[in-house]
C-alpha cells in the first residue's frame, strides 16, 4: 500500500447532467481568440493561422452556482463565456472527419481572467499563467453527453451580468470548429478521457466586481451561473 506524505486531494470532476456520475478531469486546454469579433476587440486581426492554446490546472475548476472571492492582485477581472468540449476516448493525430468520435460531451464554461496580468505578461513576452491559470478560474456547468444532444455547430451563446446582456453570438462564428480544434490539438497531445477544451469566447468581454452575478447559456447545451464575492 502506498504511503503518501500528505492526504491525496480529491480528483477534480464535473457532474454529468441527469445522472449521479462525475467526469474526472486531468487537464484543461483553452483556445485563444477563436471568435473574429473578440480577436478584434483585443486588438488583433482574426485569421486562419493555426490556433494557439493555454492551459489551466484541473483544480482551477469551480462548479456553476458557486460564489467565489474576487481574486488577488488584479483590478481588472474579466469573464469569457465559452463552449467546453469533454474528450471521451483516446485521440492522437486524428483527422477532423474523425475528431467528433473522441468527443464525449459538452458544457457551458467561463474562462475567468485577470486581464491586467494577462496583458502585462503578453507585452513582456511572458507566459499567461498569472492571468489565466489561477485558482477558481475555470467555471463549468454540468456536462451533457453528445449522445443526448449531438455535436452543436451553431446556436446562441450568451452571457449577462446582473441581468444586463454582455455577450451574444453564435457557435457558428467559431474561427476553428470543434472537430478542427480537437484534430489540431491531437497533433501535439495524446488526448483522452479527462481532457476538457474551452473553445474560446465571443466579443463583449468585460470587467466584473464583487457582488456581480453572471448568467450564461448555450442553446442546446445548458446554462451557467457564477457570483463574485468580496476579495479575501
């Protein structure tokens, strides 16, 4: 029997809608600037060059409906509403035509961002970890199996803050589609069960403060809520 120096932390996991099952998470990949209008609002010209990625630790996950403290060392805390892919079988160097076979399900997600720290790191040519990979920065709703809803390629993706709509776009506006993202990422990683992919956010990102309540939805997938608590 293995003896650990400290108690083993629980495995990060996402509830599966309509069952008592949990999807265990090992890695979280995020696609950067995958909607043209969002790329423009961030000061970049959208194009069809290969997508790029950053990662969040699995223990950054926080369930929909949670209240989380305003994070430390930032004065510009942003939301980014996204479709999340859950991988369900091994995928390595798969073609886009076969990529959906590896997708187990989908969820609504929020890529919470310390925008000031991200921008500072970007300007200095440094990694984005402080701006993107911090604690409780990956909000996620219940996973819904693709067997129940198919593979959404279109449908409204929206987010409101305190009842005021901030983001309203369509999944059809993804620069890189779900199968294209899975196929491209599988060129660099052996994808498999436990891998989540946040697919990027549309335009309309902005700052939130303590007390704000976020409500998002993706047609055919579900909804997500998140409340910002006071800073610690």
